[in-house]
């Protein structure tokens, strides 16, 4: 199993969430202090660098117009880490393809990061969350179509090396596509895509991409992975889908004793309790089809964008759901093994080990205990090839 340290680089100097309607889209930036923000960037970069030195990998993402993620351009952070880290795989999960107007620019940015890092990029693509559609002036309808057309342009740009080609598509028209540099990894970096239902796994399994699901819990992840394995078989691929095609994101806090772990776990849980979204931004008509909503509810999943995050998350509840791994190293190992066995195996674990006010000493302690006392046992649980693509 391969593990990635994740933080959303939140701005933690916020009021009690019960006093806020939303921290996304319309929360005034007058509440942001750039001097404090500069310190936050330095701390998070130091922590990702520490993760690299401890033998962990790195996960990054981007969001827009929100206090809970102050990385609006993930290629910038990834490019810095490509230079200052040495060994970590750098997972970008992901590039919001359906909300960006120039797929060729994404192809160039990702190729450049792959070259700077000497082939350590894991490239993730996402549709983009519903909260940011209005801010991006983006149409919620047919987002999946736009994502896959943008994907096709990027893949052709990465793998065409004999001069320019033109693209005349339904959503994109481009002239003279001939990107420099081309990727370091050949034919291209490993590709990941996020999924929230068994049905959304089908095009990923057909292409043998890594399917990643976030905070979907024991039964949600199990249903999604079963959907991927079925789609893999239906696509006619030989053998079974390897665990290295399946990934899960959870929160994590490791302490020398249970009390210390719970203290850290409460800090990580800040992310769920603070990440409030007004209904008009969360429930966007057209973002999720009626058929998809019905299928996800039947599978025990809550479609993203249908319900808003309202705070009040409880540590024990999140542990019981499989969204949080929290305890001593032995406890955390047992929790992860239980999850791994329940879902039928997975090869990648993305762990939010820093959130909100959790400061660098606690983050590094969390990372160190995990890397030294938990990770060695996980590596043997579901071995992952180098690289997965």
C-alpha cells in the first residue's frame, strides 16, 4: 500500500462555525490576513517536505474562493514540491477539467511538473465541486462530457511527438497543439480520477486508471470498488483489477497514547466542522443526474452537492464510519486493516494528517509516528508497483 500525506492548506483563523452560513464562495476575503497566510504556506511546505523525508508520498488539490483551501492553483504548489522533495510521488487530485477552458495548458503544466520531479507525478483529473460552479461561471450540465473531451485532448497532447495536431470537438477547439516539454514518464504520468458511485467507475476501469473515493466510509467504498472490479471484468481485461487501481481518502491522527491521538483527531476533524456550504452552492441543479442520485442513495452513498456540509462531526462517529483513523500506531494499523479487508483491498491511502489549526510540531509528530510505526506494516498489505500507470 502506498500512503500520501494530504492537507488542504486551510486558513484556520476563522470564527466559530456556528456563527457562519458558509466559508465558500461569498465569505469576504477581508477576513484573510496575507501575513498569516504567508506563514501558513511555509508551514505546509515544510510539512510536505518532512513527509518526503519520512518516506511518505504527497497529495495536493485545489479549490477556489474558500477559506478551507487556500490553494487555488495546484500546479504552483506541485512545482515547488517537485523541486524541494526528492523521493515522494506527487499526487495532484486534482485538476478540475470541466471548469478550465484550456486543456492544453493543463497538459503543459503537468508535463513540466513531471519533468522537474524526474517522473514523480501522479496526475489526477476531477469534474470540479458544485460549490465553485457559479464562481467559475461554469455550466453544471454535461460536466462529465466536458471532462472526458478535455481528458482526450490532454492524452493526445502527451503522446503526440511528431508535430502539431488540431482539435475540433464539441466543447473545445484548438490549433497547433504541440506541447513542450513532453512528460518525463512515458507514455504519460499515471492517471487518477475521483469517483462517487459504482457507475462512475466504468470509464476508469475501461482505461485502467486509478479510482479514488473520498470519505465514503466502509460500505460506500466497498460498493464503489465492487463497481470498479465489475467494470474491469466487463471491459475484458485479463485477470482481476489489482488493488493498486483503488484509492481511498480518510482523516488520520496517530498519538503515543489514545488521549494524545484524540487531541490530534479533534484538530483534524476541524475540516468537516468548518467546511460549511450554503444550500444554493451545494445543491446545484444538473450537477448530479436524478438517475445517479437514485443509484448512489441505493448504494448507501450521499452524492456530492446534494447535501451541504453542516458541521457537528463527531470523532467517534467518523472512526466508526471509516472516515477517520485515530489512535496509537497499533490502533491505527488495526483500523486500516479492518477497512482494507472490508472493501476487498486497496493500494493507495490518502490521509489528511493536517487540518485547520493543527500546527507543524503536531503535524510532524503525527507523520513521524505513522511513517515509522504504521506504514512499514501497510506496505506489505497491498504491494503497489512503481509507478502504477
